[in-house]
C-alpha cells in the first residue's frame, strides 16, 4: 500500500565503550495513513464475516478523502496481492468471493452506490479519512435520500 510513512528512531539498547554507556539507536518506518472509525461501525462489523471485514478494511484504506472508490479489476488484483502477502496464500480469495463481499457490504449499507457503474462510497456514518469531507458527504448523501437516520 502506498502512502505517507515516517521514520521513528528509538533506543534499542546500550553499548559500553571505555566505561561509558551509550544508547544504541535503530529506526522503524511506520505508515502515517489512517482511517477514522466512528461509534456505529462496531455494530456493522459485528454482523460481517471475517472475509467481509477484511475487504471492508481494505476498501477504507483505498478510498479517497471523499470516501469514494472504484470497484475494478485493478482494485481486486490489489486486494488479492495484498492479502496473498498477509495470509501467505497464492490466491486467498476468488473473484466470486469478492463480488459476494461487495454485495453483502451494499446490503448492510456499508457501501453506497455513487450512481456511476463500479463507483461506491464507503458509508461516512461508519468510516472517514477527512472530517470536513465526512460532514459534506453525509449531507450530500442524506439529501439524495441515500442515508437514513436509524
């Protein structure tokens, strides 16, 4: 996954030279990408299968700041490659499994159609990358009657 990263230097031990203790330092590189999860997301993720949750978490990382993503062959390939490396399996999920996950996430209102073929919003009630965009998107989707107050 591409994105911003940051190098953090930490003390990994102590080395003694000429009777003086010197800190030994090492670096660790961490991703600075993040997704905010909001209170109602726990109820959503509790009813999803493990595979559906993995796919949803992947989509939250891939979505833009406007929560928008395109479900495409490229996205499916990216998910397959990423999960192959995580699960150490060559083909962890079939294309049919991913399509079933997409359909289930739409049923559970985790994903909302953007009105163009293959384009979806990750529901901003549950997840967002940008607070300002979240509020704007909630208003826009509610005005189009795509979000309801449960």
